[in-house]
C-alpha cells in the first residue's frame, strides 16, 4: 500500500492510502490526512460534503501518476467530531487491479 496525494486544483490538500476498495465498482476509499493547505479550503468541503464536488477540482496522484476516475469525493465531518474520508469512484487508469491487487 502506498500514499496518494490529493489535490484541489493545483493545491496539495492532503494524502490517503486508499486502504479499502470495491473491485466491481473500481472504487477506492480511505482515510484522508490533511495538509496545512487544507485549512484554506476546508469550509468549502464541509459545505459540499453531501453534494457534487466537481467545481472543487479534486484529483488524486499516486506513484504511477494521476488516477483517471469518474469522480473524487471528500466527506469532511470534522465539525461533528468525526474524521475525513475520501472516495475515488470508477478508476479507469491505471487499471484498478494493478493499483489494488487485493481489493
């Protein structure tokens, strides 16, 4: 398992190991670890945690390059005393089974 960098536009907002997955949906999930830059955009993610986040420009980059996926979503519930989770839906490239052989 390796760390993936999470960007909002050009801003590195954190990392995730994407430690869980669903092979049938080519979707990976994980705990999100925020960078100090996340503070600048956190309010936007909290406000849109239940909505489409396409305008926030989320994308994920691993050691093989940027993951090509249908959508990336960050669920920030820190204002409720919980953590932040990330989901990368419909990973097309690199091939899901190459990135997550055990999922």
